[in-house]
């Protein structure tokens, strides 16, 4: 830590809560007592504003989440934006070569200090012109005394940053445990499933986002199971992958993963004469980061809870270099169609969740194994709030 960063270490942390509301605490205890009954989470958790507010103030501000590709912050001045829950984050590469994460909120009037991914030697609020160095320290404030403001500890709030597999992860908590400590199984799983990828072998295709009319947990649930694949994705994902009976599921203490092998008669693969080998490997890191790799395509994405029944999913995509362009387009269209079908499915499900006509759903093991694990992660993230000092 530099001298200036030491001076700024006393900065107050973002307002967060370590109190579990009594009703949520009672529902957590009830779920834990009836875990063997294989019930879903309370449907209230998908529609209640108080539950949503609790998640935004007590779960996401302490969570590791994907921000984007490390290659996007490889040069001094590079800036990468992401949202963890509703906390805006900017990742910077300083002139000293260090990678930092900062809360993207000017300490004057709460305007963002970065509006897009770019390269710049400074962070500047476009509202009133306050300017910050890439380490978050205040550089200038028009018509104000920089010395007086710096003496009051005015600086951008720090966050935590870490790296895995060429990807940048951030956590709004500046004192967060490392990503490896939060997900100790991730490194070994990455080696076993050959998740690593070399930028020299892949072409970055860009970042996209999709708006979803459903609670963020409904979206994550959907992504964590393929029980729905034969019905919802019969002509997209399920046509190319053995997504249900022959699926290899990996459920550990802190993450959920699966391998989906290829169908011999997959229409896109057959049409282009492709001969794939490994399959699609999928990993979910709670509460909302996803990584998927098949023989031709990689995506890494994260979930942003916009409102209690509105979610945005941001996805970075790579394609293996040297692919036939026509196949690459068809393969990406298959994935895009799959994503759209998922969004439609949870939108329709959302009406039932909001109706109040069902307190819990009934799951079945092993068909819902990954859903049961996801629910366990949600409940644990709620319960852990009370253990923080």
C-alpha cells in the first residue's frame, strides 16, 4: 500500500447491514428444518421489496462477482465498469501497474466518475468536474480547496479485486477474503475441466446484455438446471447437447457446475461437419457469476438485480480463432436463441411467483439437484449476514 493509500485507509465503508430481518430469519430457520422435504425457497423471496432490499444491502455488497476480461485492463489507464448488485464499480490499471477496484461514485454528489470502458490517466466526474487519480485519491475539485477536501478524507471508496482464468472479479467489500478463499474448489475444478483459455487461441467477440422480467434468483435458478432443456430448448441447446440424462453434475460446498456432452446428431454441428470432443462445461459462483466453455465458444457473465422483478444479464463472449465464419454465426445464434428462451421462461414463471398462490414449490431429487444446491447457497448467504461483525 502506498503512502497516499495509507492516508485514505480510514475512509468509511459503504452503508451495509449485518442484521437479518426477523421474518427472513424465521423463514431461513424453517427452510433449514425442512431441507429434507426438498421444498423451494419461499416464493415471497422473489416478489417482496423488503427481501430485495435486504439482498442489496446485506448480500451483494459482500460478494465476489465477475467484472470482465483481464485483457481489457492490461494497460496503464485502462478502466473497466461493472455492477455488483446495485454497487457500481470501476476497475483501473494504474501507472504503477497495479490493478484496483473502486466504487464508481464521486464523493461530491454521487455521480459516476467513469461512464464507459476506456483508457484515461484520470477518473473525472462529468457533473461538476471533480477529478481523481487511478488509485482513487482526489486530484482536483473546481473552486474547492483540494487540501481541505483531502484532509477530510475525500477519495473514492476502495473495493477488492482478484483474478481467475484471465477474468477480473470484484467485491465491494475492501476487506473481503480472496476469491480463492471464497471458492477454494475453483482452481482444481478449472484444471480438471480444462477451463483455462489462452487469449491467443480465442477472439473476443464483445459484451452484450439482456433485460429479464423476473427476479434475479429465478434467472440464476434457470441457468443452474437443465430439467427444462428438453422442453424449453428442444430446438436450440438441447438439440446440440445431452443436457439431462447424461449430464455430469458437480455440486461442492461453494459452487455448482456441470458438463453437457454433445449429441451425435446436433443439427448445427452436423450441418457444418464439426467433430467436437469435450462438451460444454459450466460453473456458477454465487450470487450471480457464470462461466461456460465448449469446444468453440466461451462466455462469462454476471447478473445485475435491477428491481425485485427486473434483472439484467451481462455476458462477455469469445470464439475460437480459425472457425468457419458461417459456423461461428450459427453457433452463436444457437446460444442467443437459448438465452432468449430462458428469458421468456422466467418471465412467464414470474407471474406465478408474484401471485401469492403458492408458498413453496416441491422439488425432486436428483432432477433438481442443482436447484437444491442453488437454494442452499441463497439460504447460506442470508444466514451469513448475522455472523459478520
